[in-house]
C-alpha cells in the first residue's frame, strides 16, 4: 500500500508542475502545441513520400495521431535521422513558415546533427565538442520557441554526455539499449508473482 | 557484453597509469595514425555507414533462384565494354535480380526501387547516389567477381539553392532527379556501397542521404576507447 501512496504523491506533483507550466505558457501567450491539424496532415503526407530500404523501419505514417501508440526506439531513431528534419525543413523553410516555425525546423535539425555526432562509432574531443555545440543550439532553440518550457531531467543529462564520450568512448559501448532489450525479454517471461523463489532458475536461463 | 566493457575499462585505466609499458605507448601511436579519429569532410565514415562495404570481403553472395535467364541487354554489354575494369571485354556475364552484401539485400531497380537506391564511391572517390540497374558477375580463375551497373543521379543545377548546405553534418544533400546517360560499373568488393533514403524535393530535385546499416545484423562490433592524449584502443567484441 505504501507503494501506491508514493505513486499517488508523485502523480500529484507531476500534475501540479504541468498546471504551472501550462499557466506560464498561457501568460506569455505562447501555445504549448505548435502544430495545427492541417500541418500534421501535411507532415503525414510528406512521410508517405519517403523512400527507404526494406530493412529500414520508418516512423508510422500517421505520426502525430494517438492511434499508433508509443514509438519504438528504432522508429524514433529513423524519425530524427531523416524524416522529421527533412520534412520540417521542406514545409517551413522553403515552402514558407513563420519565424517561430523556421526556428523550430532549425532546432530539429540541430538535434539530428547532435545525435549524429553523439552516436558516432568514433569518439574524440572534436566529437564531444560538436555534440555539445549542436545539443546546446537545440536547447536554446527550444527555449526561444517555447519561453515557458519546463526543462526535464533528460535536458540536463544530455549536456553531460560529452564527458562520457571522452571517458568511455563511443556511445554504442555503454548505452542502455541492450539492457532495455533484456528488460523487454524479462517482462514477457511468465511468472507466478512469487519473487525470489525461483531466482536461480531464471538466472540459469540467461 | 558487460565483461567486455569491464575489460576495456581496465585496459584504459592501465594506459592512464604512469608506468604503462613502452610497447603499449607505441601501439597507441600506431593506432592513432591508422584510425584517425576525425578527418575533415569525412564525417560520414565515422558513423559506420561504410562499415558494410569495408568489411565486405568474402561477404557477397547470391541465391541461384535470382539468376536471370534472359540474355544480357545491349546497354549493359556496352557499359561493360566501355568500363575500365582490366577484365576481358568478351566474357560471360551472369545477371542477377538480387545480391546480398554483408547481410543486406541489394536489388536491381526493376525488382525493388527501395533496395536499389545506393550511394557509392565513383572513380574520383566522391560519394555519389544512383540506382542499381543491373547486378552481374563474371568468372576469373574460378573466382566469381560481382559488379553493379549503377545509373548515377546528376548534381543539381548551379542556380539551385540547397537548404541542406548550412547543415553539412546532417549528411543529406539535394540531387537532380535526372540520371546520367552512362552506366557506372561498380566492383562490389572493391567499392564502398550503402543504401540511401530519399524524398522528392520540388519538381526536379530530390533529397538523398546515405544510410547506416541496420545494427541488429551486426555479428561483432568494435569498442573504441579514447585516451585523453588521443589514444584509441580497438577491441572486437561479440554482441
């Protein structure tokens, strides 16, 4: 029961913070949602025109709708690797878009480049420096477009990644995807909810 | 994997100690020279895009069911004769619909447009996009040598404004939707090749970006440790 109480308290805190953020955004006259339904439809049309190899899994064609559910890591990767930066640049930089949208397109491009430097198979001082440069540009862009935006722990953490690149080398060697995969396997394992009784058996399996 | 990571961390800690053996210091220098961490203008090679082709020796294969029975087209025959391959001009050519290169399937454009759009290094060592029109092989000394016949995309016209130029590190670029009249004959085992992702841009251009290979096909991967003084230490690991 204690666990439930803690969860409830955390939920209250999150709701309280979300309300504060919403209020702050409204006070500054900046809507939290930048994309209109029409723009989302346009993006979806553009996504359909992207041609990719058969092994490459792109984001869902109805990206932005609630129906597709949570995106897989692979879909997030492909979305930021090509689909979203190119689509936003096409719609807002060349076919016309207000200043705010152009900044958002630029910001998305900075994020894509930061990720490209960050997940390189080679790590060097230059890689770490370039990663930080573009990640900072992305965050500054977000701050500019959404002045009342409430920063999340991930926004803070991503500015420390350059230290890890220098200390531990390329991200592929220490990122958490293999562990996430194992967690996924464990979650699909049938259990009788009696934790600890058959630990040896489970460990033996892996 | 965790054990490999710990082993690599121990190696790195050892290299940081003052009493590190001279031989390791020398190895550091050699590795540093061989694997330049960053070469201006070659960022794309860092992201492993070309890993597939670089590791491709003896990793090219075909399925006999994909051998085309039709006679070799005049266009391909002429392209072969014009190409500077140092091979005899009148040689038996076997044509295929698909070819597997390091676990990834490449097709001719009449089989699948998606798997036929590639980037490759041309004679001038520039990374250029194109569409595979023919996949074929010849035999030399009982050894099969595979080639691709690729129709290259032409560069955009001089007056065209490429919005991706300010974002060079993103890796995408505008190319014309018009193709070269000549076919490029690309030797598979000696040329860097990778798939491309693309989308139309305006009426006569398209955006093309070379793609990294899919990570789950990797049988082994490389950990690169970076020493504060520029040391790089590569260790091949099993995933």
